[in-house]
C-alpha cells in the first residue's frame, strides 16, 4: 500500500479535510445558537377547543424569529462543505501542460463536483473532463449514488440538492432562518389524536386535532417538538436545521471516503 510521504507538500485532500472540519465548527455554532434560542421560549403552542367538533385545534405561534446569526452560520457551513466537494474532484484532475492562460483558468473553473437533479451524463462528463481516463468512470460511479436525480419527483429534497440550494442562495443573500416546523411522535399515539401536519407549519395552521375526552397536556403536548427551518425556495417550505447534520454526515462518511480511495492514504 502506498502512503503519502511527501512531507514538503500537503496531501491532495488535506484542504478538503480542513474544510469539512470547518463545516463541523459551524454546526457547533448552530448548536449553541439553537440552545440559546430555545431557552428564550420562542414558540407558544395553543390548543383551542372547538365546541362544534369536540376537538382541541392545535396551532404553533412563533413569538419572535430566530437570530440572524443563524443565517450566517448556515451560509458559511454550506460554503465550506460545497467547496470541499469541488476540491475533491479538483484533487484528482490532471491538466495538460499545453493549457495556459484563459484556457487553463476555464479548465480549473469547469472542474467541480457535479450535482444533478436529473440524470445528465454529459454534464457529469464535463465536470470530470480532466480526471484521468483510467479512473474517470470509476469516480463517476463512486459519486453517482449521492446524486439527487435518483429521487425522481423528490430530487429537490435529496441532501446534495439541499446543500446546493443553500450554497447558491447564500451567494446573494443570507439564508433566512425561521420558526414553524413541528415534529410529532406518533408511536402508540391515541386514535383520537389526528396529526394534520408534521413538518412545515405556517402561522394559523391547525397541525393537530385532539379529542376533548383526552388530556392534551399529558396525551399530546409531550409528543410535539419544534425545529428551526432554513427558509429556501427549494424544496418548497424549506428544511429543518437537522438536515444540515445529515448533509455533513453524508459528505464526511460517504462522499469523502468514496473519493479518498483514489489517493494514497494520508499519514
């Protein structure tokens, strides 16, 4: 087994590992912000009895929005992780000695990690053009399982698609954090509790109905948790911040090892 021993030069993936580590630091910042925000009790959950139906109608009311600092941390997280993906592909590229000036600059810019909402082999081939012939198809195969197009109609909700959307959004404006996501534990839930929405909730939306014969504070309210969402155009309704941890884990534990196999191990 060949091991990277050129101590005078960094391993081709050293920069990638540093960027992934920096993305993790931004997640730690988000954790601290979430703890501070939740401690301020930013939501109130209201269950109002509808005498005509005999059900408590539950709504979530946000008392104040998340701190703008959330958007900064989210955008910087997306930048570090998305650019780490591009650097993974760039680390494999070999550019012809004949390229120079603008041609070399274009080759550098076009070498990046493809993210596809629809199956597009031509686009992938263009992004991997300067990856050596001997491994190009292997690299394409290694990153293919992570491509959003495998999700079909749900492609926009795949993790790489979400990362791409946040990254693109952050280039022009700070990603907007917002309240309004609820999650309800439905394990062994009583039949007289009807969950209408589990996820994105707008102000005024009834997200659950609880029969008045139950004690909502005992039988229902402990089942409800709230989550800050990243309010981006795609997917519709945005995503909860917990998706960011899932994206990070996919890159660190899935994509990075898939690319690292084409390099000598780091010491």
